[in-house]
C-alpha cells in the first residue's frame, strides 16, 4: 500500500471521527426535551461503562488489577465528570455549535499544562505562536457572545470551564501513573465516576430528569455511548 493511499485513508478516518464527535452535542440537544441534559450525561456514561467492561472482557484487558492508578484515576474521573457537567449544563444556555468552539479550547490549555508538568512536552517558540493564535480565535468567539445575549454568554463561559477541566484531565493522565495504564482502564475510571455523579448533580440542579423514553432519547444515548469506544480501539 503506497504512502499516498495511507495518508488519504488516515485523513478520511480523521474527518469521520471529527464528525462523530461534533454531532455529540447536537444529539444531546435533540433529546433534551425528553431527558435533561446533565442526566443524559450520567446515563450515557453508565451505558458506555458497561460497553467498555464487555469490550475489555472480550479483549482480555484487565481493568481492576492493582497498579497504583486508583488515586490518579479518581482525580481524572472527577475532572471528567466536572467537564461534562459544565458541557451539558451549558447546552441549556447556548447552541451546540458555540459549545464545541469553547470546549475545544482544551487542547491549547492542555499544551500549556503539559509544558509545565511533563518535561517531554516542552513547547518550542513556533508552538507557542500557534497556542497564542488559537487563544486569539477563542477571544474573538467569546466577544461575539456579548453581542448575542447574556444567556448565551453563560453557556459560553460554561464551555470554557469545561475546556479547563478537560485540559486538567489530560495533564493528570500524562503526569501520573495513568500514563502507563491501558487506555481502556483510564477511560473506565472516567466513565464510572461520571455515571455515579452526574445523575446526582442533575437532581441537585433541579432538572426534571427522565421525562419520557422516546426513540430519539434511545438513539441519542446509544449513539453517544458507542463513540467512546473510538479512543480505545
């Protein structure tokens, strides 16, 4: 297989992956009238955790072996749950497209965090310039919120907080013993804690929770539970 064909295949897969990830927030908004957004996050995480358990069992990947990752795993899971708490709570105030823009501030923030905590991830001058350009784009997008509505601005701010938590999760994974754990085990920590905490958060926030189970809700939940397999396959 020639290099050109390999590059074309990789590009096609990346585009498909971005489409699947990007549609996640749209799917959540579609199901929101029948199941509250934060509750969706918890139920989706529970379904994904069960799927991951089955996947790991089939592949012979140990998830419960003692390896010194329990503490960092809890930290990564708490940050992950917080990230999605703010994403799903924020979707009630802003559009899915705007939320995606602000959440994807995370790679820039992760690059900064890794620069300080992981010696092998030091940024070079050209990379610093790229990070500054990315931040500039986010500032322009955030400024647009002031001309839209105050409600949208709240959702945008939640997206930024979610990005900070996502970046912190990445730093914890790379800077601790989780960096030597399997991707499946690291993901399981995150999904399990989100499955336990997000439904409780939904109740505390006063959400109506599960209003009615409809085909749209079922399709949305399983679509968003399935794509978590992508990072571990």
